[in-house]
C-alpha cells in the first residue's frame, strides 16, 4: 500500500485492490459525521471478498484506520468559518446583486489607529462565528431615494449588532457606507387609525378672579445646585422703559397668522424680538409643534390630549406678567411595557418674571411619567434620589403655565422650542436668543448659551446647568438685543474660563464627532444605534439634534478621544474633506441618501 502522511500523528493508507474504499470512521465508535454525502463506502467488505454488505453493522469485523483512507480527520470539534473567511467567500462568489461585496474585495473597516493600544472597555465584543450572509439573487435595479415617514429610523440597521471586518478598506462605490446585511423582516401593517383633527385639550372653564397662577395648590419640589453663580446683571445700555416697535420690522402682511404681543406697553417691548425670532430660517422647523405632536402619537409617547395651547388674552390674565423667561431640564425615560423612549421628559421647570427678573415664579423638580432610563446628571445635576418623593408632574406644570400665559405672553429663553416641546405647550409668542444672535464662524448657525453669555455679558457659565441661572442669562441677553434695536454683533465661538483661570479644552481635542446632513425624522437614539451597529462602540452622549432647513446636526460625544478615533476609523467608505479641510465619511441611509460623520479638527 501507498503511505499517506497526514501530519497529525497518524497515517492513512489506501486499501489494496480495486474494490470500493471503506470509510474508517463509519465503523469506529464515533461514526462518520458526513453521513450520506461521504465519498467513501459505508458498506463492510465481506471477509472473503466479493460485493460489499448492503447494511450497516458496527459489530462486524472492524477495519483499521491505518488500512482505509478516511473522509475526515480526528478534529476536536466542528470547523467553523471565521468572519473574515465568510466575507472572503462572498467576494469569491462575485455576486453583482449583493450590495455589501464586490469583486474587488469585501467592504471592511480600516485598522484602528496606532494610538489605541488596547480595545477600550466600551467596545462591544465581535462575534467571530457569524454565519455567511445570504446571497439570494435579485434582479438588479437602480436604487431610488424615498421619503422617510415620521419617526422612522433613517439608518438601515441589522437585527443584531455586527462589527465590520478589520481588513484593508476596499474601493467603495461613491464612498457611501452601507450597513451589514440583515434578516428580511415582514412588512409591518400600516396603522389605519390616525389621530383625529381636534383642538388640543384646554381648560373648559374660565378661571375666576380668585384662581390665578399665584394661588394654585401645587406640590412644588424645590431644588438647588451646590454651585455659586454670579448675579445676573443687565447691560447698562439696556433701556428700562418700553420701546415702540421699529417700522422696519413690521410684517409684510396686514393680518399676521400668529398673535403678537400688543396688549400693553410691557408686551410691545418684545414685539420686534418676537418677529425677528419668527423670521429666522429655522423657526418653522424648530417650532413645528404639530409635527412633534403627530410624531409622539405615532411612537406611542403622547396623544393630542396631552398637549395644551395658550388661550387668547383677556381680563383673566391682565394682571399676569407680560413676559417670562423659562428654562427646563430634561431626562430620558422609557416605557417598561412598550420599550418606547422619551428623550425630552421634563424633570425640572424654572420660570422667571421677565418684568422683574429677581422674582422666581416657579422652580420645581418634575416627576416623569415613565421610569427614568438616563438622568443626564452631568448636564442638569439631578440624581435619582432627588426625584424620590416628588409629586409635581407634567400635568401640574401645564396647569401652571396655562394659568400664567396667554397667547400674547412673551416667553424668553435660549432654544426655547426645546422647553416648550418638553412642556407639550403650543405657543408662538417667543423671543429666542438662539435665533436673535448670529454665529460669527458658521453661517446660519446658532450660538450656545455659554458663548452668548461670554460674548454679550462677559460672564462665565457653570459646567452643570442651573435652569434658574440659564433663564436669567437668556433674559439678560434678550434685554440687550432689545436695547440695541436688534443691531447686535455676531457671537464668537469662545470658551469659558475655569477656576484656574485657563481655558476649557478646545472641542477639537475632545472625544467628539460631528454628524450632519441628518434628515428631519432623525432622533438621538437612531444615531447611537448606528454607531453601535457599524462600529461596536457606544457613544457616551448623543445630544438633541439641531435642525436648520431640511437637515440637522449634532456633536456625538464618546468616552475618550481614542474611542472617537476608533469609531471614525471603523466606519466604511471613502474619506473626503469638507470645504474647511476637515475629514469626513458618508454613512448611507435606507432611502438612498446619506449623512456625514466629520472630525472636529484638521489632521
């Protein structure tokens, strides 16, 4: 016989003669795992030669593995193709209809940057036993962009979190990243019921003279932060007397569709600021209450009855302040039954009398309806123990605001649409300092309250938000705008001074990536899921998305700078530079469009 060296501590030899070659493992205790597909015979040869037996009989004379060639080796376990092998197999098939692979090579992520010496703890583990993606052939069609429905996640995510391969990045068509293949899901039946067009619930009875916002019996839960803030000072140039409206700010149409503050001299002081806020390019998008109300209804977060609308001005409110300044703190909550998430759950409300900034009309913690899934303590300073025993709810807050505000009450704040959305309060008589001031470095951009306070008031803002202080700072900046008749300088992007007298870290040096070109349906949770699915890295914080026109943007924060660099490097696709020279990558959306993920500084 001819000896065959298998290289694993034993030899297999071919059988003598011209008969069929028997499978040695079939007659062993373990048996043959290849079954009917085995290329060797499972029939025992008769002792004297002749035709093989037609039935399996393990008690028949055994055949040594040294005399018959076997179809498999004595492996300790089943050989499973690795993820890299599976991807290579898909490439070898050269299937033009598979959007995830091409003949050139698998679409994979570039290797992590050299600065990352070890995989961070926040990086999710990668399943190396992933099965081969399906290769069902389809008729190749040109992909067309489609519109996304309200609340729909724009990213096409797989059912399981999958990490890309770490081989070299291949040429990617148009440089657009596509998500990992996912198991086809049955089409969801489109809901046939839509919210009826109805007027949001309002108070059915007119408050009498004794029922004002000042004597409501509300379970207020006071709260203060252990930080010192400088007293708010109104710039010396600010006027203390009401100012008549400027002719150049009169609306072009005779009958404005939205109410203006004209009930008294104190109301008229804010008329130009209200009009300037409405004239901002992003106003219609930011203050689109009907869209948010519809979106929350479809997501099961609220119903139209959970919203309030301010009432017309009348005798019932003539003694109320003409203007107020508000600021809200929000947390994230989750319905334990449906799993729905509310990213703007109200947890603190502060209201300042704008006619007398020293008077705090209301400052209270608010108990969210659903259990809190993220307190955002690093932003608002509120901890779980602070909300224990709190009985003041969102409905109490709405009751207070409904008794305080008419449709002509001027609500002053910074990005105040976020506060109104958290209150689920429809109100259009607003003076928003984020829209009254322009950003010096970004056309159409809105300055942060920290930059605004430093540029206008020469004040530093604390790292942790205090809603009373934030409301007063926004009010002081709005007063400055009115005192200058709207002729204010653009706000530069500066950084507040810390206790040591130095500068805060430049955002370009922090663990942040900019995600922009986001469609209107995008939510912070969609972005977090995208990073986790495409890079196996979960962001530390995804703030609220700022929209301007048809697109939005947000600065996504990671645990460390290394995490941010690894997340960026793990995204597939061609790297390009924007007009400022900063590098960015495209991430494909399920409707055929894309968003951009950009670094914060030039490299």
